[in-house]
């Protein structure tokens, strides 16, 4: 008889987002406000850089951690952008932020360790943690405007806490962590010795000045901080599978081993496009998203669905409490009855909400919001 496979993995459910997308695909004409990627194309100059690398024959195994040129470009970009000082040897190019998170957690976790995940949260964190026979401990932020409350954080930390994952701006709420939240995380990291994993993939997509990053505010915790970043969202490069992880040399050395065993390296011929992409200012895309966000907020207010104002990314996470429906039923009925797809809050550990993405064309967004309003009005 066949032996069971990884029991922790077997217990993981397939992503609920996939179920919603499959249901939406069964309804022709359904408008998907459920996606997590820009509808723009990768800038032409970035595509040209990769094509030129292919034409030069850069199709061999690259250095495991990425080419020195690409790591230098990232290190100086981080320094110029926000004064985050990492040597090129403290950077690894990864297969997207997804692999950066997998390699980081693989390098850190022992069975039975706990990782604090403030919810609502991107589902990947919990899945990776559980695959490593560790526990994801949710920290509910819904009653604190999606901010991290120091006392609530303290209550979920223990001597088993290995890491705290933060994501600002957040997927699915679009909220950015304020100084008090960042300081609360820093205090607990200091007291427990836990790592702070900063999923910063949306940090360039913010709608106001002065949004602080954890690593910039708390340089004293450099030895415990890991930064995960990606080319996917600011430069519309989701299919390139290109991201990076930056951390203090000793921590990075362990992550490098995990990275090597998991994937060996990122893709060779996309690495020469790193510098080109980093040189492109995503400001025009941000202005487009900001205008859409403002329309979404106005329309949600009209529908009577409360929402905490998103300050970044391209998501809103309204409460559906006034409708009296659970989020799964709300989303399934919205697809079947009016042809608009949203993602249930349960996919992010937060019942009573739905995630609405506004990284779609203006026409689709307006029509999708019109359908949503009709659905809510008819409940
Ligand atoms: N982190 C967050 C918060 C995300 O929303 C996503 C993708 O949606 C990722 C990481 C993964 O990004 P990548 O495409 O770089 O793997």
C-alpha cells in the first residue's frame, strides 16, 4: 500500500481564489475584479533588454544568487530609494516574491515553530509555513482598522515565535502599516529574537507621501529583518517570475542554501533587464490606480459598504456586513446573478469582507461596479 505523502501539505486546501476564477470562467462576459496583476504590459525597454540577452546567448546557468550586475543594481536602487543599505552579496534574485518567501521560510523554520501572520493576509504565507510543519498564528487586525495592535500582538507571541510576516501596502486591504504598528512589531522582534519578514511587493504603489517601510524605520533590527520584493507589480512583470530577497549576510547565507536547493537560480536571460526595469518610474501607473481607487471608494460609499481607505496596492476590502451574507455566498451569487467576480474574505482569513481589485481597464471597472451596485441593491 502506498505511504501517505507530506501530511501537512495534504491538509492544505487549494486556493479559494482559483475556485472563484473557475466559476467566473463558466459565466461568459463575467467581469473579473478578482485579479492580482496589472492589466498593463511590461514596458517595451524591459522586454528589449531580455530579448537582447537571448540574442547574446545568455541562456546558460547563471550564478545561483543572480549576476553581480543585477545584484549591484538592486543594492544601489534600495540605497537610493530609501537608504536601505545592503551589499550586492546581501541580495538574491529569486523566482518572484513567491520563491523569495518560500526560500526565506524554508531557511528559518523548524517543525513546531510559529509564524505570526496579521490577517487579512495573502494566503501564501500560511501555506508555506504549514508545508514546513510549522504553525501560522493569525493576528486579527480587522478591529483595529487593519493596523497591528501592540497588546494583541503580544498575546499571540510566545517562545515558539520564529517570525512575524508583514505586508504593507497589504494584499487584500491596500492599507499601509502606520508607525505604531511598525513599532509594535519591532518591540516584539527585539524581545523575542523573532525575524521580521517584510513582504514589500507593493511598496512602490502608494498614494501618499511619507509611507514608511519597516526596514527604514528600524535599522537597529537589520540582523533580524528580511526584505522580499518583486518586479511583478510595479512594472507589470508577473510572468517573468523575478523578485529578490535582501537580508543581513549571515541570514542571507542560509536563505541562499534554500534557494539553491529549491530552484538553483532565477532565469538567466531576464537578469539583464533588472537595471532597465528599476530605472522606470511607476508614477504614471500609480496615477491611474489612484483615480480608479477614488471611483471605487465613492461607489462603495453609495452602496453602503464600509471600507478602510486603501493607501496603496490595487485592492479595496469592503465589509459586506450590511448585506448579512457570508463572503463565499456573496461572491458566488454576484458571479451567477450579475456577472461580476470578487474574492471572498475567507481566502485571506477575514470573513465578512470581499476583495475587489481595480487593476482592470476603466471600462471593465465601471461596468463591474455598476453590476455590483445592482447586486447589492437587489439583496
Ligand atoms: N506577496 C504578495 C502580497 C502578493 O500579493 C503576491 C502576488 O500576488 C506575491 C507576494 C507574489 O508575487 P510574485 O509574482 O513576485 O511571486
